[in-house]
């Protein structure tokens, strides 16, 4: 009678056969008959999905229901079926690409009809849109997209099955140890190489939103990605796989762990972009704790592709239970060291390799770069690099530079008005980029102030998130793109030279106020390094009263009341400087916030409750700003209030995906106001970069007490968007930097390095 171990060993053989047959059947079916399915839950619309459908049943309603938004379709012929119900010929459909701004097919919506769509070019962002209007009622439950296969496709499938069967038979021989040792090792290496290729496709499929692993993913990579990028992605993944393989020793651990790690890596990038509208970089991991605090309002997507792959990898691990990679420990450790060293060299030379292949290029959109060239390579290129001293950095250079440019510190004995900086969470002019109209301009009050005060566009270093980095540029005058990451809480040091230290040196009482916790973004540490006399966070304020809450966040009015209370209790023998950060307009926007703003839906973009909530939150921000300015209009002291939006919200949340250069530039422009109660005039041009505002502001106040600030205020500093797009600040057109402007940026970095990482020659 067979032992339990022997029975299990026999059973594993049948499991292997079942997995093999199942995978062949699954892949073949997906390739030949697989569909891209979108249910009602995937729709972008103002109406809630109910019982598996989106139903429009409001008299006079007009708008659209959008499915897909980022569907990739290669060239070919497709059958598209839109299921639901329709009672009016006024309700129509179309197939649209925002990237190409082109409609590929349209007609009257006939539920269940098979619509033929032929594409002569691949599309990366196909949308299926159903339009409703007038009195016509409409229901949409599902959209199915199927590629029409040719005879050649069927031949490919049968050929693939034959090759896979032969490969499986070879593995079976290996399993039974009927082949020579060298043959087994060759087959083993082939299997690992196949697993690495799978990982590459797996990561790309998950990152690009695929719910199933099918031929569309392979087609996308094969047709649209340059070969040297494919090689760069595979090489990097291969080296990491060798590191993992040598580290864990057993195949039964390596395979499921490899699937898990690569899957999580891809899903973090996908969900981060869906929530924040910006590409994920490893710098964001520094803020993992903060992300966990705000993620509750968003939906985390984990497609079944991930679970299916993980399940299969566990079954394969059972088949290879306790099978070691290499028995010799010394050989394995040597392989681990060599692979780790090789991966370090890979990272060091990756940029040079890409530049050699395609030349110097400007990356307009990091997300688009990831999608086109590979998520793995993209994130590796975006890894934080060790800060190196600029060429020529020395005390003599810094001293000579300051003297030659006449930017040395000068004493100030003029008027010292009270100064209040207010950074308003996610304040953005949606009319810049959103192609529809609303009955009332939510920023109308701000636009009215333009008649008497400076109102312009702040060029923010962030879009969709990254509040702390906007504060960093506004308070220090440093370009965030020089360092990346979150320098305000992990790169500056105690006593950092900044606007706060300048105010302290001039006798100001300095206050940092934020209605969230001091641990959020670790502001308490960062503010302490900047030198605020006092810091006021939610720990000092206590629990926010319910009447001052909007969703999960304290409203702007609560921040302003807290500011006014502090102002009234200030040391009146000193001028006053406060930096206030609000939270009201923070996403997500899925809760109900009622207001008077309605949207005119004579547009291709669907109305949704999140957009309506956001616009009404902005309108509330304006009412609260009005109350703040009315208060300070009546105080006796001269007061200046600088009010700006830190970044746009995650625009993808509202169905907007900036792709053109113009749209990307607009995505980084937020409103800024410089108000005062004593008739002072300020001018900063149509666009002012966040890193240049404070130096220019201090210059116009006559406070030329800091060499770096003096240089940035007076030099021909270019306006740079998203770290690398140079624009004309008056026309917003993309321009090439002159050699002189490139030198200015180099000089700014030299001075910044001296103050942040160097010997601080410029502040001695």
C-alpha cells in the first residue's frame, strides 16, 4: 500500500497536467474569444449604478456615460456590443480617443447590436460613450469589446499549443529525472527565462489596467514599444529575479514571491495614478503612512488577473516543493553578490543607455513615458539619486559669485507689514482644462479681486498631490526638481535658511498653522527645522467641531478662525508672519457637499457627483476667503495675505487626462492672489513659478537680506513646468532655454547645494 507521501507525489503529477491543460485552454480562449468587459460599476457618469445598470430617468437630463477611458486597442477589426435599453433615437453612441481627439465610429444607440469597428492605427485611450438628451430614457449595463480573429490567428494558437506541449513533455522528463543533468539545467534556465518574460507582461498588464492576461497586452508591447526599451525592462527584471532566486534558495518560494512582489509593484503604480493623477515614483514611499491616512476615500483596484496569477504560482510552488536552485551555498551567495552588483551597474548606466539610443528628450508626461516605454524602466529612471556636489563648488566660487552678481545681504530698516501665507488645498481653475460650463463661476470672487490686486497663475511643482513640495518651494525658493522626493521632511536640516529664518532674523513672530496633525507629512519636524517660533496643528487645536468638517477634513473657515484667534493673541510688539495650510478641498470627493453650482452638460465630458462636489467646495473656499479678507480689512496693522492653490486635484477623478503639452502646462497652473489692506502694489507676471515667488515678493518689499533670494529675484530665471518643460511665462508656449538661462539654473543649484548639503558659505 502506498504511503501518504507517495500518494501526494502521484497526485502532484496530475495537478501538473491539470494546470498545463487549464493554462493552455485559458490562454487560447482569451486570445481567440476573449472580451474586454466593462460593467456598470466601471462607468463614468453622474448617476449611480443600480442592479448592474446605469439608468437615466430624469426628465430633461443631458450628458454622457463613458466606459473605458484608457482601453488599449491595437490595429484590427472589433465587434463592440453595448447592452442596455433605449427609448429614444436622440440617444447615441460613439468611440472616441482623447489622445488623438478623434471619433472612430458613431450612431444611434441600439442595445445589443454588434457594432463593427476597424482601426487603422493603435489607440491607447479608447472610450465608448453613450449620449442621452431630451426626454429619452436610457439604460446601459455592459460594454463588451471583442477582436475579430483571422485564420492566421487560429494557426498561431494551434502552433503555440504544439510548442507548449513539447515544452511540457520536456519538463515532465526533467521531473522524472530521465534526462541528463545538463539538459535539466538548460530546461530550468529556460523556465526561469519564461517566468521573467511573464513577469514583464504581468507588470505591464496590471499597470495599464488590464483585468485579464490576454493577447492585447502582448500586441501592445510588441507593436508600440522600441526594442531597446523591451531589452532594458527585461534586463532589469532578470537581474532582480536572479537576486531573489539566489536569496530565497527554493523555487517553491521564488515563484509565488516573484508574482506577489511584481504584482504589488504594478498595482501600487496603477492605483496611485488613478487616485492622484500623477505617476508613481519610489519617492512616494517616504509618504506611505500619509497615503494610508487618505486612501479611505478612494477605491483600490485589484483585478482578477492578479489573484489568478498568484493562485497558479502557488500551485506551481507545490509541484516544485523544496526543490533548491543550487545546492552549493557558496556558489549561490556568489551569484547573489554578482547579481546585486550587476543591478547596481544597471541603474548607474540606465540613463546613458537610453540617451545613447534615442538622444536627449524632454519627458512631458511621466505617466505617458511609463505606459509607452515600460513601468519598470520608468520607475528605475525616476529613482532618487545620491546628491552630488556641483562641479566647481568651493568657498572661493561662492564668495566670488555673490560679489560679481551684487547679491550680498543688505540691511533692512523699512516698514514690516504683517504677512500671512495661505496655501489652499487643491484650489484650481477647472475652466482651464475642463470642456464644459457651469451656471456660476466657483472662483468668481477671486477673479473680481483681480481689479485691485495681483491675481495670476502660480506654476506649481506638483499636480494631483504632493502638497508638502509646494510649501517647500514657496518657503525656501528652491526648485523641487533639483532634489525630488519630499525634502521638507527628510533633506533639510535644523536651522535651514528659508523665508521663515529670514522673517525671524528681521524680528517677526513666526507661526506655522495646519488643521491636520503635525505627524501628517511629518510637518512638525520640517517646520521645526525651518525655525517657526510656534507650530499649531490639530493636536494644539483639539478636535475639530462637527460644524467645521467637510467630509473627512476641517474646512477653510476653521483654519481662518484658528488663524484669527492666534493673530489676536500675538506678541503685538513684533510684526507677524504666519504660514497656513488648509485641508477642505482634499479628495476624494465621493461624499455629498451641497451648493449652488450646476454644470451645463452640452459637452463630451460626463457630469459626475465628484466634480460637482469639488466645484461647490471651491465656491465655499471663496466665501471663506472673503470672510478672512473682510476681517483683515478692518485691522489697524498693515497686512499682506498671499493666497494660492497648492496643486490641481487628481483630474482623472473627473474624467480628464491631460496629454498635450498645453494641457500638461495648464495642469500645473494654480491661482495665486496677493492682497493687502493698505494699497501696496505687487506684480509677478502672468505666470510665476512657486520657487521664484518668495524671492520676488521679498525683493518688492525691499527685504534684500539673503544672497540666494536676491539672485533668484533679479536673474533671468526661466519658468519650468513639471521639472523639465520650459515655457514663456506670458504666452505659456514651450520654449528652448538659452545658454544664459541654463547657466542661471546651474547657479541656483550651486547656491541651493551650498545651503542644503554643503558648507553654507553663502550664509556665513
